[in-house]
C-alpha cells in the first residue's frame, strides 16, 4: 500500500502548496540560484495582457490544451477526423478524443530546435509542439496506435506496447537531417503507457484496454453530470505514475514528475519532495474538451496549477520576475532533477498564481471566467514563446536549458 503522505503528492493541491513553499524560501534569500523581483510582476502582467488581447480581441479564450495545436496553420484537423466517426454516440466519440489526446500529449515533450514535420495534405512545415501534435494526429488517423485494422481510430495497450523507434521515426519523419529529441524516451513512454493500461482495467477497461476507458471509469463518480478537474488528474496519476522513465521513485513507489528541494521540509517520507506532474496536468487540461463532449461539466478548473515548463518559466526569467544570481548560458544544459531546475519550476507554479490575479484585474475578468486554463492559452505560453524568439533568435529556445529525455518538458 502506498504511504498516505506519498499518495498525497498525487494532487494539484500538493503541487501548489509545495511550490509556494519554495517561493517563500527564495523570497527569504535562501536560494543560491535565484531571487524574485516582486517589482516586475506588473511588467509581466502588462506583457501577458497585451499578447492576450492581440490573440483574442474579444477575450473568447479557449482552454490551453492539445486541441489548439491540432489547429496549427488554421486547419481544423479534428473536424476532418471527426467525420469518420459519424454514427457513433457521444461517449464513443469522447473515448476516441481521450485516446488521441493521451498519446499526443505524451509525445509532446520538447522536440528540439531542428525537427520539423511536413504535412502531406497541406504542405505545411510545422515544428515544436504544433508539429508534434500534427504528426501524432496523422499517426493516430493512420491507425498507428491501434492493434485492430478494422478499428484504426483508437489507441490500445497491445499496439502501444509494440511501438518501436523505427515506427515512431517513420511517422514523425525523423532522419539524420531532421532529428527529434528523445525518440527512445518517447517510445519507452508509449510502451509503458500500454503496460499501465493493461494493468488497470478498473480505469482503462479491457479488450481493449485504452485511455478512452477513463470516460467509463469517471462517469459514475460524476454527480449530477459534474466532474471535478482534480478528479481527472488524480485518476491519471493513479493509473500512469508508473510510466515515467525519469520519474522519481521513493521506497518502491513510483511518484512520477516529482523533484527534490530543501524548502519542502516535512517530518514524514515526503520530506524534500516537490511534485509537478507537468505532462499529467497538461493532459488533464487536454481532456477537458473530451469529457465535455461526453456531456459532463468539468468543475474546479483552478484547482489545477500552471504548467511548470520552459515557456511559462522562461517568460518569468526573460521579463525579470525570476532573476538568476549568476548569468545563464543557454548553451549549458542543466539536469531536470537538479535543485536549480526544480526551484525554477516551483517558482513558475507559485508566481503564475500571483500573476493570474493581476492579469484578471487588468482584463476585468474573474477566476471563473478566466481560470488558469485560459491564462495559459491567452496568455503566458504564447508570451513566453514570443519573448524567447525576440531575445534568442533564431532558435527561440528557453533562457535556461534542460537536459531531459523527452518525457518531462
């Protein structure tokens, strides 16, 4: 049985609480890595508001999710794929949407600066997250995640366990001249996903076990058709914490995307542990629309946290809210489990909470109308990419580079 103090780390509340502890630590002058410049909060807010209004003049901001990337280049690829589902009921469509979102998000770690995907139908050349999204959707549409040729539009355990680097490289157009960061890590992640699905029929069903089984697992607990967002995340962490190749394990318990930092002092086995669950939260954001398509109302969106990744975190460094004590060299790669990166990620989570309040005030929106899911989309992720492109052309990479295996960022 998982010790309760470790089990408690599988909640967005733990991500938020422990990240704020790190913020207090840094504000107290105890960090050898960073200081927080409180005076820059307004500057960051102004920049995010400007980007948000440019992107969404009517403030009709959708959720920050994988579904936005499927629309790269102004092409509604999901609408085209959905036409193949004519005759299926809403729950069946929702299962397909969950299958697609799960495999696509798990393939969404940083692609590197050199990789691009050329879409045959449009001729578009797309890189980074959008390119990964378009490539994964094309692979899904071709039955690349299904073990049944008669039912290609699904992702099932058997197919996922059998995917190898050659198959992924073929669909993602990987060549020596078009290298994708972390191919082996991504393949291992998909293989482990397949094993995790097969091991948990209570969450993912059987014959076949598939991510879309979550729709059936989470329908009964959804009282009056209302499903808390945190419940989706907790189900994902319950079922998928074992899949992360670089995830932290404590006393035999696979914790997933959890780091160590001296600010997180406790008297139990969770001492020093700071959870992030970045890809799992990104996946939760990306499952909001599938569960809504199933007829559910997803509640408590702001129980989730901002995503501790390099676009949001890079924005805060580039605009001076997080200030490194020593100049950063973007060519130097820092270990993802090192204290400096863990601290940066925790500061990102905590400071995004504060930033959200200021941005809401300037846009005249409350938390219900403008949850973090819309702040990120409006928002901080786009702003982080834009300022990075301005300051570090032509790559637009982050100010602090990470040495990761393609399964965290």
